[in-house]
C-alpha cells in the first residue's frame, strides 16, 4: 500500500518540477519572439507599432530614436537574426538588461545591423515571469557592446 503512494507522490513532484522548468525556459522563447517582432516592425518602417511594443519609451529622446530607426532601417525582405545575445536569458528572478541582436534582411548580409533592446523580466521562476521590451537603441558598431541599463 505504501509503495503506490510513494510512486504517485514522486510522479506528482516530477510533473510539478517539469512544469516550472518548462515555464522558466519558455521565457527565453517569449523574449526572442518579442524582439523579432519589434525588429520586423522596424524593417516595415512602422514606428507606431514599435512604440506600442516598447513599454517604457515615452520620453522624447526614446521616441525620436524609434522614429529615426523606422525611417533609416526600413528594408524589404525577411528578417534574419545572425546573433542573439540576451543578458536576461535563464533569469531566475527579476532582471533588466540589454539584449544584443545582429540582424540583416534576407539575401543582403552586407546590410548587417547591430542593435540593443532593453528587456525587463519581472517575477521569478516559481510564480512565473513577464517579459517586457523597454527601449531599442540606434544601430551600434559591429563589434560594440550594449550600454549599461
């Protein structure tokens, strides 16, 4: 009688831990998808869509950068991400850091652009996290690092 209860308890614990780990790992996917959608809006030249996706871009300087990016980085083709370096990846608790993205329009590798997106993950691995994009930088040098948040 004890053995089936111990096995059932072990299975329940395993399922609970698996659920928490899966939810935690999914945050990386959510972050990347949001950054890619932001960059796609930029490639379309859609500053209004970009501003809707950025939750903390309300000051005139940030808005000006977004509008200039949308105007200057408008491209035809499909977005290709060559390198994605997230400083919030696998965060167990709240963290706000830049993600460095190297991207180019399909078939035009010579037009590689490097930008940083400020990402905020709020919450923790047990109770769940939310992912928000706060700001996007103008293009930076190909070998440059993102600024400190």
